[in-house]
C-alpha cells in the first residue's frame, strides 16, 4: 500500500516506523531504479525507506554521477528503463534536467535524486534522513566511489 493511500485511510501508523512490514512492490521499484542507475555507472546509490516518515513518498533513491553529463545519462537511463519495462512508468514531475547538478524525478511512491558530487555533499540528503532504514540495493548497484559523500575507499577508482 502506498504512503498516500495509507494516509488517506488512517490518521497514524499503528506500528512504529521500524516495524513497518516489507513492501515487495516498493522494493521492486526501488531495485529497478537502482539497477538502471548502476547500469550507467552511478556512484554511491542509496535507497532510503521513508514509509511512516514522509507524507509525499515512500522512498528516495539517491545516486551520483561524476559530471553533469553523467548525471543526465543516469537520469535518462532510469527514465528509459521504467518507461519501456513492465507497467511503463513515467515520472509525475521532473526538475533540474537542464543544469543536471541535481535532477529529481517523482514517481509517486519513489522520488529519485541524481546529483553531481558537489551538490550531493552540499545537500546531504542521507544525513537529513539518517535515522531512516535503508533498502539494500548493493547487489544491483554496487558502490564504486573512492571519494563520494560517504567517505574514502582504498579499493581504487571503481571499487574493484
């Protein structure tokens, strides 16, 4: 059940946020988005479960492109993947495509944020929502950053 449906049917969750049951449909959409970002070599893909904490979405997927061109390619890859597979999803709203420093795509239950490294470090969405549980997407979008927002890695430029 989406957050919007839940809010319209209930005034407050009956269980604490940490105990909300898994939502396979939400996790499936998040994983599709993360995989599409990973296919375009996105860095530091993170998925945050916002159910019970946000009235406008159930999850964020956050990714980084090394440059504004790569950020735009990541966004385009996600859009194309969701448009041509399964239920043919289109974002309800997009922002930032021209500048490609922070691109936002609102898919209702999931909001996608694609940043360049400087913008992601400045806005720090992971810190803002730091207490929220993460949805594991590491198998579909492996971490590849050496100096991304989450810190340095000694593994090399592609996390190899």
